[in-house]
C-alpha cells in the first residue's frame, strides 16, 4: 500500500521549475516541471525530493484488494477487525462544508495579491485523482458513518478566482484529508494525520499522464504559485488533532477557535515557499547499492524516488547527492501545505495532548522530523539543503517560521505574562552565521518567529526567547517600587568579523564571531 500511495502522490508532488520564482511586477503563469519527464528509456530511476502532503484520494478498507463502498460493505468486517493484523483503514478527502455536513470540511479558500485584502475563491467542482476516475467502482468515495466517527470520503475540490465577472485561468486544487485507522477496542475510527495542500493548476482539454486529475477528456496541470500571492484556508478540524504541524509556507498566521463539541475552526494564511530541489536519473542496471537502498526505502512511482523532507534519513540522502551534484539544486518548486505530526517532546512545555501547540515551516530540502529541541535556553532545529541554485553561483536562501502558543514559550523559561522578545540565529558547521532578517511578534496568543535570507548546507536554527524583568514590588504597600540605582551593566553584544576566502577564481565572504573558511578555501 505504501508504494501505491507514493505512486499517486508522486504524480503531483515532484513539481519543480527551471528558473527562480517570478516577481510580482512581471508575474507570469509557469507550468511546474515533472521529474519523471527526464526519463528517456526504460528502465530508469529518477531521484528527487519528495513532499509532505500527497494528493491522495478517498479509500476505505485495506489496500488493494479489500476496498469498501461503505462501512456496511462485507469487505469491511468490523467484527473481525484487529489493529495491526486486520486493520481497516480510511483516507477521507473532505468536502466543502454544507448545512447538513458542517464538520470535518472546508469552509472557505481565499486569495490576496501584493499584500492587499483577501477575497474569496469560488468553489467550482469536485474531481478525482489517480485511479479514482469515473471507471473506479469502489474505494474512491464513501458515505459518512457517525457511529464510527467516520466522515464522508469525497473528492478533491477545485476553486476559481473570479475578477470582474471573469474566471481566471489559474485555478486552485484543494486537498484536505484525514488518514484514519479503525480502533477495534473503542469501535470507532481515529485520526492518524491531517493534510491540507493547495496547488495552482490550469484545466486543459486533453488527458495527460502527469496531470493532477483527469476526467471526461480534461486534465488539471500543476503550475507554480506566483510570488505575490497569499492564500488563506479556513477548515473545520477534529479537536482530537493536537500537538505540532509541519508546513511548507512562509509568513504563517494561524487562528484556532472552538466550533462545536467535536470540531475546531482552523484558519491558516501564508505565502507559498520556493523549495530548492533536484532530479537526477540513473539506469536501474547501474544503481549503486546505496541508491538501490534509497529507492527501496523511500518508494517510487513512474520511476521517481523522492526523499521525504522530514524523514529520519533525509540528511543522509542529501549528503549522498550533494558532492555528486556539486552542491547545486538544479530546479525549484513552490508549495503551500500543512500536515499534522506525531511529534513528541521530552519537554513538558513542548508536548501537548489537548491542543494544537505550534507550526514549524521551512523551505529547506531536508529538516528535522521532530519539534524544536530546547537545549541550554535555545530552541534548536536542524535543516539542510544544497548551497547553490541552478547557475552554480547564486546561493539558495532559506526561510524558517516557528509559530508557538505564547504560554508554551513562557512555560519554557518560567516567564510571566509580560511581553517577550526573541533572537534567531543560524549556525553552520564552521560556526558561520548569515541572516538577512528576523521577525518576532506576539498576537492572539501566538508567538511568531521568522528568519529569512540564510544560505544552506547543514545548519542549526537557534531561537532564544527573552523577557525584561518586571519592576520590584514593595511588600508593605503592594506598589511597584522604583530605584535610582543604575541597572547592571550589560555585556556588550559580540561583534561579528568578516573574512574573505578564496579557491581559485572563487571568492566567498564568511561572517561570524570566529569565521572560518569552508573546506577547500583559503583565507585571503
């Protein structure tokens, strides 16, 4: 089942492009690149970067031979179900909310351009992906069963942007889904993960194998996000979904409120991220033992094997390809996605079983598959990626967003409810730091920290939260006291030094407290 799921996900998730993202001033529609198209002969393997949120389709039962049209289908024998042995699974692609079904559904999708106000996209229609076309007889949609806490399994939804009465050519395919398992002890389905992804697309009058969907002679072809676009999604989400989300987005804003006894209203707005990636082809007969192991471990479809960015082996995967590709990410792709995790933390402040705690988002090719670690007063998070863009000269620049419940941040440090601030730093193997800008703000119970402009290799992002001391209180009067005594002298901030490093005709400048030249470079 794992390889089959990856097959349908790989039809769309490896969306890369040959150029840098188009700027708002000259925004153009650009079709995404499909790595499998690099193949010319069979059999071959194309190694690339995977994605967090697959396209997917609704299915109930046990893939591939025990799919069910409903919970009443005899193929799903709930009396014989046993977790881990005779597991009954469900993937429910969730529909647009209606008066009759107003839980576990999509409330609205909105779009904004150039920082202006959001406007609502219009729901247009449902379509099916993968094998779930009009010929599929079972397993691609199913009715809800409230007695088993099973929502309706529907289809992907298409949303249109209408401007001055005209439908824009770029539409948006929305995937909002639950992956579930039947709990034979409690007699209901439980949610393993939630995925939300939005993909720009154009509908064409043809059938293409690399499409997002195909029905009745039409197909949806994936495009890249324009850089001036921001997307907002409001969904109704089970309140059993708690803890951490991982994301592919930037400038993230989140709002959560109670909707009903079983659902929360979740609103997420953000811009898509541009992710450096690569695609390299190998004849199957010439695969090294390591490459064959990667293909087996990560799975493949259409001959493409993709390393999942948050997988425990992603750092090993990237370090294998880095020298072979000269640290160059030959392509880019754009993504807007959000996915729940099973991340747990040994720190009680960062581990929650009753609410959504935070979102970690980055455009790095690989990242730590766990929540940030709290070590020596810092929240640490590891990322990795290839240093250069396709031209071999321009550095790829990183983004990192950490959105955390404010009280969780205060819990870490034992802070009061007074305002807090934070510093964000990026450190590499040589202690070098590079950071264009950071943003820290607190709003509606969320502390938001953003870092942008750092270059890639393997690096650690470190966040430290601080708070000014509250004024002392006079114990006899209960009034805050003041003092004319000068505050303790603050240690001066460490000064960064800059060194110039050369290797042949190449020149690099390294900025750090103790800068060191990269391997192969000499100090000028």
